[in-house]
C-alpha cells in the first residue's frame, strides 16, 4: 500500500510542477515537459523520500533545478 500511495504522490507532483512551469501553459512558463520530468526525477532521487512532502516548498526546489541562477530576491 505504501508504494502505491508513494507512486500516486509522485505522479501528482509531476502534474503539479508541470502546471506551474510548463512553457506552453504554465503559470511560470520556464521549461518543457521533458525538462520538468527530468528536474523532478533529479529532485526525488537526490532526497530521502521521507523528507519530501510534495508541496510548494518541494516545487520551488524543483524550480531551482530548472533555473539554478534565478533569484526572486533583489540584492
């Protein structure tokens, strides 16, 4: 059961990130769907799954993979 729930959470997280970052229809259009999938994969495989909540903080960490030099804060 745990693996099935985890799989569902990961699929929802792919969709969540895609809704935000897809370059054709996303809220912040910065990447292709393939780039988003790769960034999510990289994020998931670089963290302990118990530490991932699949929330907006994790989504922003995926964005940081997509745009490593982007900074929201003006210095």
